C-alpha cells in the first residue's frame, strides 16, 4: 500500500505495530506497518521519533516533496552493498555510456508524446495536431542520428539531446493547446507559478510521479541525485528527472486531460489568490494517478502495473551500469 499524506498540520505517530495519521488532535487513519510499501508527504507536518524507528525497521521508504516535485528529504534504511554500483553511476554520469541511456530515455518520451497526441486527436482529426505529431517524429529521427564515443564532449552532447527534447516538447504542448477545450485557456506549458488549471494540475501530478520514481530508484540502490542527462544541481534529484520523462504522458498527462475533458475539474477549482488547486480536487488527482500507477498493462511480455514498470526501468539502469547491457526505454503506441 502506498501512503500519500497531503495537506497541512498532519502528523505521523506510532501505536504498537501501526502507523497513526493525525490532523491536529483528530485521528484520521491507522494502518498496520506490514501493509505499507512507502510513504510520501506533500505539505507540512511532523513525524515522531517512534514512528521513524518503526518505518526504518521495516525498510519502508519515506519522502517529503513539495508541490513542484522537489524532494525535501528522504528517509531510507541503511544499505551497505551499493558502493560499487554508485561508483559506476557517477562514472556513467560523466561519459558516453550515460549519454546513451539519456538518448534512449528522451527517445521514449518523444514517442510517448507522439502517440499520446495521435490518440487524443483521433476523434477531432485536427490538421495542426497532425503537423505537430510529424515534427515530433522528425525529432526522434534527429535523436537516432546522434552517436557518442569515448572522446565525446559530454556537456555539449547533453545540450544537443536537451535541445531536441525541448523542440519536440514545444510541438507537443502546441498540439495539446489545440486539443483541450478552449474554455480551459491552456496556451503553453508553465513549470512554476501557473495561473491556469491545466498547468497547476500537471505540476501537482508530476510531483506525485516524482515521489514514485524516486522510491524505485532508492529501492534499486541508485543515487537519485546523480543523473545522466539533467545537469547536477544542489538538492535536485537529477536521476528522478531523467527517468520520469518516460512516464509523464502515460501517468500524468492522460489523467489530467481526462479530468478536464470530462469536466471533473474546471477553472473554478483554481484559487487565484495563490494559484493552488482546491483540496478536494487535489485528492481527486491523487486518487486518479495512484489508480493509474496500480493499473496493469502488457509490457515486454509481462502483465505489470505501471509501478512495477517504473521499478523494471530502474533495474534496467542498474543492469546497464553493472553488466554493460543496452538500456531500452518505456513507451506505448496507443
């Protein structure tokens, strides 16, 4: 069970072998520790020392993220077997091998973008969307032409990959602006301080997804702060922002667009005073994304949940680092 605690004035306590969640003095929920897979906190609150000990003793990842997907802190149980893997990860982050993983991750993202707008445009049949889809297809071809050798300038190569990704994403969001209803007033992607409901929902959904991706990176003994594509920056989980690229469309974008197209969330659900989504609708977004994470699809011959696929992709990164196996990304054609 994934526990996601959202809001303010929440606290986590221990009672026997249970985790107790409170809001001020009111008990909201109590859960046996054996039923919990991980805990994510969004907002402000507190955790007692006894609860921390119980969580750690049961090897349960606990992390706190803000509404923009930035991780405030991670609690992970002690591990002693990951030093050689971490050394390999740091080595790959500065050489051509890490660039090959980066290219495949972005290639998968672009394919997901292309197939997402194609699916959304089936009934609408908008010519401009078809044009944008073809532009993304051209970007995939540009990525495929990139070659990396031992003497490559890593920084320049990263900028080339990110340049292609940025160009394709511009066409993707232009297509989305054509597909979404006019009354939602979505014109462009805004990462921080959005004043429209679509961008606010996307940012909030990506924060939830970031916690899920980070959890699986940590469980696979990887350092979420050391990425292959996104440049190092203090307190930024660069590897999370790498791997999340493969899952944005399937786990967040489609959920957000569905909630908007069905009228379950409207512009009226955005508080213009602080550009935040109403608490009730935040709970709806969380529920829909977690339902998606736990839903199953056929991937590489297996019937897996999306959460299991994220874990599988993290395992593939480990396999690339340790056994020099080629990394293959995640994308769906529908």
